C-alpha cells in the first residue's frame, strides 16, 4: 500500500505536535512500492529528503520543503532459533513497544528494559535507543535498507553500524540516504536481567518475582511517573544528550557541585546528567506561552498546546546557553531539528 500527498500537514506525524507541512509525503508498506516510486518519480532527486518514523525524536522548526519518505513496513517473523537464542526480523514500521511486548510475552529476553520507548523499529536502529542500563545495539544483528544514492537494497551487520551512545552510521554518512526497511534482532531464551539502573531492581521486586514481565511493568511505571505522555503534552523525550566530558573536567565541577550526578563513560571519560544541569539553572517547570520544560524531568521540553517549532527551538537554545554559562558544559541535541 502507498500513500502519497503534496502540501501534507505534519502535526499528527510527530509527537511535538507543532504545525508544519511537507511539500511531498510518500508512505509505503513494501520495498517494491519504494522501488516503483523511485523509478517513476523524480521528486526525490531534486528535493531534500527526510525519512520519517513516528516522529518522536523530531522538531520541525519550519515547513519541510522536500520529500518525506515513511517506510511503514509491518511484520515480525522468526528467522531462526536454537536452544539458547531466537532471531527475529521486524519491519521498519513495527511499533517499537509492540515488538517489546511480543518478546516479553514469549519470554525472550534482551529488550525488556527498553519498554515503552515511543517510535518505530527502523528509527530504533538509527538512534541506538537506550534506557535503564542497556542500548539496542547489543541486540541488533543486522539492518537492511534501500540506499537512495546507489538505488540498491543491502544489509549492514551491526558491527559496521558504528553504534555509540544515541549514534550510528545512519545519523551520519547514511543520514536520509539509507531507508531502513527491516532490522534483525537476537534475543535470549535464558536471559540475564539488567537491574543496576536507578530504582529498577527495587521497583521490580515490589511487583513480585524478578521476571521479564515484571521488569517490563516496572520500567513502564517508572517512565510513566517521570515522562510526559506525548498524547497529552507534545514532546520528543530528552531534548539533549547527556554530555560526556573529560574526567578531569568532571572532577573540577564536582569540587564546586559535590552532589552532581556523574557516571563512567565507556571511553574513560565521564557522563553528566543534562537534566540535573538544566534544573540547576532554574529551568525545571519553566513555561513561556505554550513552550516549556517538564516539571518532573528538566531534560524534556514540552508543547503545552499551540507552541510553534521555532518557540521550542528558541527555548532550547536559551537553555543550552545558560548551562554553558554556569557549568562550561556544551549540551548537544538528541532531538533531530529539521530547519532550512
Ligand atoms: P523519528 O522521530 O521519526 O526519526 C528519528 C530519526 O531517525 C530521524 O533522523 C529520521 O530521519 C530517522 N529515521 C526514522 N526512521 C528511519 C528509517 N526507517 N530509516 C532511516 N532513518 C530513519 N529514546 C531513547 O533512546 N530512550 C528513551 O528512553 C526515550 N524515551 C522517550 C520518551 C518519550 C516520551 C519520547 C516522546 C521519546 C523518547 N525517546 C527515547 C526518543 C524516541 O522515542 C526515539 O528516538 C525513537 O527511536 C524515535 O523513533 P521514531 O520512529 O519516532 O523516529
Ligand atoms: N535529574 C535531575 N533533574 C531532572 C532530571 C534528572 O536532577 O530534572 C537527575 C536524576 O535525579 C538522576 C540523573 O539526573 O540523578 C539521571 O536522570 P534519569 O535517570 O531520569 O535519566 P536521564 O539521564 O535524564 C536518560 C535518557 C533517557 C532514558 C533514561 C533512563 C538520555 C539523553 N536520556 O535520561 O532517554 O529513558 O536515561 O535510562 O540519555 C530519551 O533519550 O529521549 C530518553 C528519555
């Protein structure tokens, strides 16, 4: 099935819920539909392209003057299994949390800590989604997609996806060029649970035995207590990434701010908590018009109704500036800002 429109309103296509339009919009459910479109239309050659999932990590500052391509490919299939593991292939358009629910229901472990993260499977592999002590890179075997530049379909092994904290090859050299159509995952039949993040262990124990189902329930409870539901207040989760700084810089900051949360980063540097830094600058709960900072999580910017993308973007820049002035730390955006 395909859906193709011009001057397409985007408000319902992204979770910030701001007004914007796309000059052209093309959604498909089978890779052959995309190949047909590429052969018959020239729009994608002349115009900027944006690949869209559920729009839960995007901020449109302006109307999008190009072509939006939405690979809404459904389906979860079992590729292979042995005594210990199961390999699944999921279409790029599968709702991420539907895949988690399916895995937990079948008692296959590895992605339960990533429960309730919004978005689609395709984008999960782009963003290297992470939460509660794990990242999806550890469960991805390979990623298949269609390269607009070479007009070929190919598969990339996880080892070649350049995965890092909220980063991958798909956010860099293959950005808006490689349309992910499916992702292969490897899950465990005898999972080892990851419970060392924050209150996760304690919250799971409150529910009874430590099982995949109870971990999923606990993650959902914690998330619902902190993060705004985009169906109620437009948002895109953490607006910024947690900054990773040299350990010597973190030590200097800790002398002045001994309560500052900090964690070892894989490369010997130190990760700081952007939410804490922003809260210390006084932004938590701030609201100007309909653009604001969530009252329970300062890392989440919110559209309380009719904020424009520009108002949210301007607020984010003020926040970034004030964190730099107070702490000398630069915040990099996690949200993909779409502007001219
Ligand atoms: P989109 O926002 O549509 O796209 C994201 C990026 O991926 C864009 O650059 C887009 O061009 C690209 N892209 C999308 N699909 C494809 C494809 N098929 N092929 C190639 N490129 C593609 N993220 C976390 O990591 N951890 C969290 O805990 C978390 N919590 C969140 C909580 C809330 C309330 C919200 C609103 C967001 C949260 N996020 C979190 C961010 C977001 O859910 C993830 O980044 C998610 O993977 C985005 O999926 P999407 O389908 O909405 O992608
Ligand atoms: N904190 C504050 N004030 C705040 C928010 C947080 O002081 O307003 C402190 C907390 O007290 C804690 C620390 O900051 O000491 C970390 O907070 P939290 O556990 O809520 O996690 P986070 O670093 O703010 C990250 C991810 C989330 C993910 C959670 C859980 C990033 C940018 N964000 O948030 O991912 O769900 O950890 O693992 O890495 C997302 O990417 O969109 C997202 C929501």
